[in-house]
């Protein structure tokens, strides 16, 4: 890809934290925060950029486990944390 222009990425996120979250309780149990935080993250990558990223050893495993959705020629990851459940592209990975 040297000398070639590569489309980049788009990122959109939201984060809501319940006001009842007890910060001092997180020291003893960080998992307490999971049901107090709602977050959404959507990352849209060009195929060329994802190809460059996929060549990195650390990224290879994650890309094998979490495959992106193809949306209008872009590779899209949707990550959601809601009610203590973490999902990537609709697949629950933490409950």
C-alpha cells in the first residue's frame, strides 16, 4: 500500500453512566460497573485499512473471533454494553 491512498474509518460512540454508580465500590469489584454503564460503539473501516490492521499479529486473533459486517463496502463493528452484557455485532461475549 505504499504510496496508495487508503480510505480511513468512521467512529461513533455514546456512553451513559447511571448516577447511582458507587465509585468506591469499584475498588473491590470493578465488575460492579457493568450494569451501571450503557455504551455503544460503531466502527466502520475501509477494506484496505482492515487488511493493513489484519497483518498485525495482535489483531489477527481478534479479527478471527470477531468478524465485521459488510455494510455498503465498509467493514463494520458494533459494540454494545447494556445491562451488564457486552455484545460485538449482536453476539454476546460477556454476561
